[in-house]
């Protein structure tokens, strides 16, 4: 499993490197807070919405703590043969801790 740290993600964002950010939490949690630029594809909807994920650029997926992103990662890499998938270490909780402390993560 490939991971990316919050600081590496911030660096990608600041350098305008192309990538896609996918929040795998449910829509209600996404509406409460999410990392800027992320799209919401809840884990349960991934089989129906995987066409929204771009294969030609790196894709970074995240959940609350980074643990529940493992199943979407395996689905995308093993079943759909995506190559450039990364899990955000510590999820949105770690992002809020390290990068955006005012984010209301719950």
C-alpha cells in the first residue's frame, strides 16, 4: 500500500502538481468538512462511481483516520488495476492536526 503524508500532500497542493483527491467518507461528513479540492465518493458508492476517478494522474484517497481507506485502495488497485493510488496517512484527522487546525473534524 502506498501512502502520502499530510506534508507531502500540502507540498503537492502548493506546487500545483496535478493529482486528484478523493474523500471516501459519507456525504454528511464531507459536507461538514473536507480538504479543499477533494471530491466525495463514499466507500460504499465506489463500485458505482469509480468512473469519476482519473487514471492518468495520481489519486490520493482519505477517510477520517486513514484506516478505512485501505479497502478502497485495494479495490482500486487490485480489482480496477489503478497504478497511482495513495492513502493519506492519518486521514483528514491528521490533515487537521498538521495543516489546518481550524478544521472541524469529528
